[in-house]
């Protein structure tokens, strides 16, 4: 499984790279803030959302610590998707955050 650190992600964002970020935390967690530009899809909704993901795009998955997003990455990779896990999750994110739902 491919991984990215919060610092590496922040650097990519600062360079203006086009990124596809998906936050898989629960509603109450994203209410405390999420990475700007991230789309919120709770982990348990990923299977029903898969048909909306493009297999040609690379997605970076985010959760609180990197555990749940890692499971999502493994699941999606097994189904032919390009997924990257942000290790350390939001616990290690020091960049900007925006208000969640």
C-alpha cells in the first residue's frame, strides 16, 4: 500500500498539485475540522460510493490516525483503485483545517 505523510501532503498542497482527498472519519470527527478540499465519505459508505470513484485517479485517504484509511486503501486496491494512505492521520496533520459538516 502506498503511503504519504501529513507533511508530504501539506507540501504537495502548497505546490498547488491537484489532489483527490477523501476523509473517511465519522460525522462527529469531521465536525472538528478537516483538510481543505477533502471530500467526506465515512468509511462504512465507501463500498456503496465506489462506482463514483475513477479507477484512473489516485485518491489519498485520511482518518484520525491512519488505521481506518489504511483498511479503506487495502479494500480499494483489491478492487482495482489507486489509493494512498495518509499515515498518522489527522493526529499528525499540522496544516490548515476547515470546518467540517
